[in-house]
C-alpha cells in the first residue's frame, strides 16, 4: 500500500482551507487536511491558513512546528515507523531499530537517498501486549522479530 | 455458521484482516454459509488473533490462529470438533473468568459498528435512566459511585461534574481525552475500537448532567482505527436518534465530533489538550482557572478520560452501589489494567482495585515471555515509577502506590526482565521529557535536557556520587517546579530507578569515595 499524494497546487490548497472555514478552532484540522492531500504542508499554505483564520503567520507557523505529525517536506515513498516506547523496549525493540537502521543505511528520522523509505520513531501505537510493533504506510505489524523486521524493510524498499 | 473475528488494531497487527479474508475465500470455495462479525478484542493478546464460533454451548474460542490454520480451524468449527488451537468456551477461559468486567463487558462481544447490537447488550439503558433522573439525580449517582478520573489523576468525577453543572454560561462542553500516549496502555484504544457506543453514551450522560450540548473526543493520530470506530459510532448513534437534537424525544440535545491529535504527548495533559482543540500549540495552561470554570473556548468544560466516560453507563444502569461495592479504600469500582512489554500473558485485565502487583505480574501475567526473571516493572506509563520485585506486595490502589512514591496512572504495567539496564531507562525518561516538553516551564524544558546529560556522565563513570546528587536535586526541582505532570512526574521513573536499582548507576558511593 502506497499513499499517492497530489502535487502542491495553490487553488486546490485554497479549496481545502475554504472547505474547513467553519470549523471552530480548526487550524490543526486544516493542517491535517493539507497533509492528507499533499503528503506534507507546503510553506506556501501557512499564510493562506493565517488569512483564512484571521491569525498571524507566526501563530500558524507556531502550531505547524509544535506537532510531530506535520511534515515540512514530502516523505519517502514508504514510511516505516518503529515504536520506541517502553513496552517495545522491554520486548527487544531497540535491537530491531538498530537492525532496520543498518539494513536501510539511514538513521531514525531520515529518508533513503533514493527517496524510497523514510524511517521514523513513533511513541506508542498502543500495541503494547503484542510488542515490538511497527507501522508501514498505515499498516500495523506486531510481534516483530528479526525475520519480520527484515521482511518489512524489504517490502518498504520494493 | 457465525464466527467472530476481531478488528481491534492489536489483533489486526498480528494478522486478523488476512485471516478474515482467508475465511471468506475458503467458505466460498466450500460453498459454506459463513457469517463473519468483526468485533473488538477480548484482550487476551497472546491468543490473538482469537476467532470465536457461535456454538450451542456459547461462544467457543480458537487462537492464536495463523493463516496456515484457517483450513483446519474451519473444519473444526464446521463440526464443532476438537482442534489444537481450540480454547473452549470463551467465557470459561480462566484468564477472562477471573476478571470483573463492568466497563469492558461488551468489548470483544458486540459488533462495534452496530447500535442495535449495543442495545441488545444493555446499551443505552444508562442514558434512558439518566433522562428520567435529571441533573441532580445523575450527579448523586456519579458521586456515590466513588468514580475517580481514570486518566491518572484520580480526581472524583462527581465533584468535577457538579462544578460544571453549577457554572453559569451560554455554552458548556464535554471533552473526552483519548490522547492515550502512555506506553504500556491500550485500554482507551480497545474500548473505542471494540465498544465505541459506551464512550458516546457516557459523554451524552455527562452532557445532560451538566447542561452541555456539544462534545469533542480528542483522539491521538497514532490510533487511526479508533478514529474510524468513533466516527462510525457517532454517525450510527445520530441515525438512531441517540445523538443530536431532542434525543429520543426527551427535549435534551447533545452532539459530538472527533478531533485528531498531531503527535504531541503533552496533549494528554488536559489543559494542553484544550489548547490543541482550540487549534493552538499544546502549551499547558496554569490552573486556576480550572477547566470546569474556564475550559474549552473559555467555557465551563467537563474533561475526562475515555475510561471515566465508559464507566458511566454501568453506574447509571446498574446503580452507584453496584459499582462502589468493588474496590478498596478510596479507590472504588474496577480498573482496566493493561499488562504489557515482556510478559507471557499480556492484555486487558479489568479487576476491582486491591489486587497486588505480584498477583498481576506473576499469577495473571505468568512472568516474562523471554522466561527470564522479572527485574523491574513500570506502572503508570512513561511518568510512572519503576518497582522492583520487593515491592510486588503493593495493592493496586491510588493511595497505596502514592505512599510508595509511585502512581497507577492510566493502569498500564510494563514488565522488564533481568537484561534491562535501569540507568538507560532513567535516561530515556529524561530524553522523552526533553522531546515532548511543551516548553512552558523551565524545570521541564531545560531540566530534562540537563537530566539526560547528567545521566550520561553517571553512565560514563564521571564523578558518579556528585552527579547523582545533581540528578536528585534536578529531579526535585522538576517535581515541584513544573506546572503539569510531564515535568512534575518525569522524576518518578528516574528517582525510582536510582533508588531501587542503584547498582546500574556506576560504582557504589563507598567504593567511589575510596577511589577518589
């Protein structure tokens, strides 16, 4: 499963923002909607949100940069998130993270040079009784072991 | 033939969707009349995916089922025959039978997309009674139940609701905190995915009790399945007249919507969550004013955890006394405890307060899945204390844990075996706080980074005794100088690791002093 995003388009961005104009306190809702459409929140969208919500650009930029979810640039074709929280640590997650990093040749938070895979930490998917766990493009995988992490990495690289 | 396959994220993560597809395909090949109902999880995660068959003797469970087993399991189901994975009648499985399921009674049983199924399992009876009681009657029941906030703080729910009910305002709000960020906890996720209507019903009752007509449920973005379950649940409840204007002809109106978080742990703190709901950075607010007086958009707001709302329908339907009869001391009712990490039998164990930590870990949980001895358990998420085996006699109770410098938090327990390095865990606690701090309070924002650096020095063996003194001092400052639990409670895992596992923090002081 790959997420297919639209290329940034100002008219389309304005449409999305206008469609959410009535949402009370909806700045984050707008950011989510833009990222869902374009795969990231283009810098050009920030002043557009500010205008629509009658806020300063600084305020919207502040919200955008506060939350881990929002991307400043497109991610790789596949996003592999590995849980780093305590329950997954207790179940041997750290070693699997190191394994994935070495297989992909990148560290956490980075994208492979061919733009295929972005590797990201996530702090708890709530799968703590089937740890360690991961999410590949929105698909959840639990009870990770060396074999399963290798398969996930290979799938992401395809 | 009717079978039940979980759609719970924990079960899906170990193959439930693929297995459901395999059952469909095989049934078609065999021209078998097979009805598949997707349910939540029963919470016996080591047995997931656990598939149940509607048999004459009741639901019969099989698990953990892999794709390779589907053919033989279907054979066994068709003939209601023996199979290596057959676990017997689900309700008779000892791990489930010894629980007291009040909040989770329907989870894993009903179809979470069907309001009719919810009704058929006593759903909305609490709201029906609430509509006849009115504000004073509902508040009396909630207070008498002894329910305390299940998010972790343990504040009496009845008092919170009464404060909002008495506040005068043009608008009031009900907010459900579903930002379950603590590692080792998944009860909110499970109930939202497996029985969303119980949360919706609880929030609706709160709305009627305090005079609020709008509710928000703030769900973390890491829980996409829960978001879908709640959105579908809200739509179904509206269609059936359980949400919206003039609920079931009562004259009361209440509606709600889902808002999705954006990956900030601190937004689980109630004032930070309110800021986020208003579309701002999740910066913690100073209290007072309390959210009950000035909450969402400056209006009186009831903000409770998912499990608090989910406990309400039982209390209203079965009576406050039925709930309060369970528990110990000032901790009344049941707690959905989550056993996680390196544990043999991990999952959701709802039980009356008072069970000891040792019973939970050794007896219920069966120790570690690696088979090695349990060395430490962290109770209450990333801000909870690490307890060694010597403290396993601690009963699960708000006050008993506080007395031992710990907290039960949201009821998560993460088990570690003897390969754990406790100074590394202490470092992680500080590092996590540094990453997730909202930045408002200096002790939390700066102290956590200094904490990481200090623990690194200790781990390298640099002036260990002095640096431990610095760490203790720093923890003290964070504990008493931070506005919210993130900075204020990060010292719990750090100090407990240091106190109970001193040997992991460099050479002991006497030896060091002699060397110096």
